[in-house]
């Protein structure tokens, strides 16, 4: 499933003007501050048959991420490392302009942003996903589904992805003398080896006012957006700009500071939610709400 090329919501000019006017006063039409995220709900272990999963509600934006581990061959240039594959799909019912069909450039780009943020800082320790050196490794498939779009799909997807990875555990494997691998999915050997927790923070800009976590209407009035991937230890994993507008050098530095602070808080909420969550395959997933 995918959607039409545009993710933008068309709203009346008067309403757009009102939204911008409120932003200039340092407020949001919803009542939250410029640097305040919408309420976040994280439900780890949401998909029973996945090796790890999470449902995330960011305001009215809803995303599910699932992790599936499969035994496969390593990449030729990394024979002693596992592999990572990220896919994203936008369900047509998530927004009236979304249409059925294969993932288009917007879904592909979202998947790439998530993929790059994980790879850049080696969030997963791929060396620990080797089953038979040079021959068989774990391939980590991450599937992201946008179920309801009310703005900021990137951050919602990033939160869901990290929550799902933190919820993932490796099945037990046995290797015979010939190197054949047998997987016992009923027994979990260990958690997925995570080296770094990485999250994205989206900063939008409308008439020189910067704010985080734009909802769908705010996205429609923003001239540009900057997605910053940050790690829990305060490193920048990547930047992704969208929109016709631009950021000055000073604004980029300010955006980085905003992202580092917001990212730290988001990761703390993820850790808390997963401490109370159940692993994939458990009877009932638990949830964590965070303002």
C-alpha cells in the first residue's frame, strides 16, 4: 500500500494564516509549546507473531513497526556481519489522499531515513548476528506501517522502530556438523544486541519560527523541515531536509541543540515503556503513555 506523491494537506488560506500567527506568538493552536511533542503512547510487543514490535501513537498519528529475523547469507563485503532491511508502507485509510499500490518515493524515502539513522552509528551490533561465520547470519527485517497520518510520520516511525528493536529477542538456533541451521522460535536465546539507541527529531520552520513535531496542519504551513537523527550519547547520526525553504547556519545549529535535548527525552520514554512491556509472543502487550 502507498499514497499519492504529495503528503501535504491543503487547508484554507485564512486557517493557514491563523496557524502561522499563533506560532509567531510562541504557541500552537493545540495549546502546546513550540518545543513540546504531542502525547506519546508506546505499546511494545503489539504484534504477537513478530520477533519484536511496537505500536506508537504520536497525537493522532499511529504507526506500527515489526521486526522479523530470518536466517540468510551475509553481504559479500561484510561476511561476518548480520544484515538489515527496512521497508515502509502507508495504509490508504491513513489519509484521504493515500492510494493503494506499491510504496512510492515518499514511503521509500522514509524507510531510507530510518535505515540510515540506524546504520550510521551502528545501532545494532551486526557482528553478534553471525550464526555460521561467512555463511549464515541473522537478517533483521523492519517493516513500518503508517495506520493514521496526522503529521510527523518520520518521528512516529522512528519511535516505533526503536521500540520494536528494544522489544526484539533472538530465537534459539542449532547448527549441525554440516552447517545446517535449525531455528527454534519457541525459545528465545537473547535480546537483539543493540549498541546505540537512535531516534529522529523533526524541526519545522514557518516564517522564521522553529517548532518540533508538526501535526498535519502545521506541516502544511511550514516552508521546510529538518529531520535530525540523534543517539542517546549525544551524537548526530544524520540530517534530512525537506521543503522548498531553507535554514541559516545559525538556525541549523539551534535545530541540532533542540534535537539533542528532545531526542534524549524521547529515548528516556522508550526505555520506560519497554521496561514494562512484554516480548513478542507474550499473551498481552502492555502500553506506556507519556505526555
